[in-house]
């Protein structure tokens, strides 16, 4: 895991979130949603990079969420748990 890569993901996700809030204030809802989606993608990748040391190279929120580790720390993702 690259610490600098994690910090970049965290900073960019924060920037997308702030921009999304601004866009809502000026009633540009379609762009706000786009920025919120970018925030979600990057914050998920940040969390996975910190927790697992890697993240999948995908833009799919569904794919990212399915590969998150379980909260109890067992290490199996929801997708892996469904398969077993």
C-alpha cells in the first residue's frame, strides 16, 4: 500500500464531497449527484487500500461494495461469503 496514494484518494474524495454540497446549494442537482458518486467511489477505494492494502481497479460502486471486508474482521467480503 502506498501511503501517498491513500492520502490522494482521501483528499480527492473530500474535494468531490465539498463540490457536491456547493452544487446542491446552486441547484445543479445532476452535477451534484455525479460528484457524490465520485466521492463514494474514492472513499471506498481509500478504505479498502487502508484495510486490505489494495483496491479493485473498477468504477463500479456495486463491485466495490461487494468486495468490502465484513465489519467483524473475518476478512471475507460479502461476495466471498455468498459463494461459500
